[in-house]
């Protein structure tokens, strides 16, 4: 992580694992507009191995798995959110069961995407 503070006539930067309370203190002291935080721990999902595994063919089940993993949710957690079982989520992800329109709408709300991604 890199934090850069700009306040005329000076500029300084801090690198490393910077505690949030320090960043908050810098923002309070110098203002949000003068403190820039660059995180190097953010990873592009498309570069991750699990994405490359499922990226070959775009199917509703593969999209479901992609969005679930993107937000770090387990099949069990998703099942609880949509009122079904872990096995049913697994079956949808592996194309053994279709995703209904109602379920697609629920998934769209959870992942903030179009329901068409799951139909």
C-alpha cells in the first residue's frame, strides 16, 4: 500500500502495511483531497487461476460460480441467502439443474448484476 500526502508546500509518502487509523488521521489532518491511498493488494479477478478455469465457456452456472467466488461467498452461504441447499447451488453451478427466473432475479440482487447473467 502507498499513501501520498500533498499539502503545499510539501509532499510525503508512506509505503507498507499502513493501519487504517493512521490513514484516517492523515485524512483528518490534511483533508481527503490531499491524501491518496493506492492499494497494491487488489487483484484483477480475471488474472486469478479460478477465473481462468471457468472462463472458457460463458454459461449461467459458470457465471454463478464466478460471481459467488468474486465476493468470497461459499455455496452454503449463498444457499442460505436464496433459501435453498448447498447441493442445489452446486447443481446450478455444474449445470445439473437450471437456474429459474425467480432465482436469477434473487442472484442479480445479491451480486448487483443483470439477471440475464444467470439465464
